[in-house]
């Protein structure tokens, strides 16, 4: 196991981004690279800092207040009477813990919610509340290794799904552009002579530019 993987395994995997990094792995990488302190994970709390201190040999610092405070595990709860089905909460949930479709009521799948709170600020009707489900227990006392493993599995599955969806979208764009290039004459119907040639050249340039952009995105550029 690499140093980054070892540090990553010590994090609670809530993917809350309160550490200032896009996910737990990015935070682990920053710690390994010496770019981040070990006290930036509120969900892990003081015990989480202690674990990272032992793994890195650094002193166990108090939790950085800029990242938030240690607290009990929170569960997101949607007020179904006010939910407008905008799907914004679904789009930001790192573990696909929210079920619903456009203009239909959403609901939280309780075992999969990490309490990351990312759904709260995006809700336009303020219909999501946080419920304290571990009163008297905070940090790693409120969150188990099994829950962390499940959260990581679901997060990675979601990331893979998003990548595949983006790839499929790009492939559809490429196919659509290629079809337009192959049938360019139909897009200049009714024009003749120089006008037709000029319009065809303009459309070809636009389509080829879109095609080049899509192919670059497909290559990860």
C-alpha cells in the first residue's frame, strides 16, 4: 500500500470537501505531499487527527476551525411536501444517496448518507434538514470503518458512472457531427452558386471545430 493509500484509508470517506479538497483522496495526497495539515477533517474529529499523526509522525494539532467543528453524525432529511424535484441535490450527492427524478419527489436513502451536507446549500426551496443520528457521539465514535468503506465504494462507483456518462455523451456528439458532415448538402438546401459554397464552407468549419473539440475531450485534453 502506498503512502497516499495508507493515509486515505484513515479518512472517514464522507467526501464532504470541508478540508478544502475535492474529495478524501485528494486530501490524502496533499498530506502525503506536505501541502496540507492533518487537522482539516471535521468528520474524523480529534481521533482522526490522532490517527493521521501516528501515520505521519506529525504532532496532533487541534482541529482547524476554518474547516468546521467535530460533531455527531448528521443525516439529511428531505421535507417531501416542499421538494420541487429540481434534482440539484442528486447532482451533488457524492454517494448517490438521494433517490428521485426531475419534477418528482426526492428522498434520502438513509444507510448511504454520509452527512456531507453538500445538498443543503444547493436546495432552492430549503427543504433539506440535518438530523442528529448519533447524540453524544462525534467523529469516529459516530462513524465506523465499515461505513467508511461503503461510502468509498459508492463514491468510486458514482465517479465511474459519471465518467462513462460523459464518454457516452461525447461519442454521441461525435457521431452527430460526422453525420452532419456526411450530409452537408441538405443543410444548404435552397442556395445556389457562391452562396451555397460559402454557406457550406461556413457550416463545415463550424462542424469540424465542434468535432475536433469533442475528440479532444474524448482524449482527455
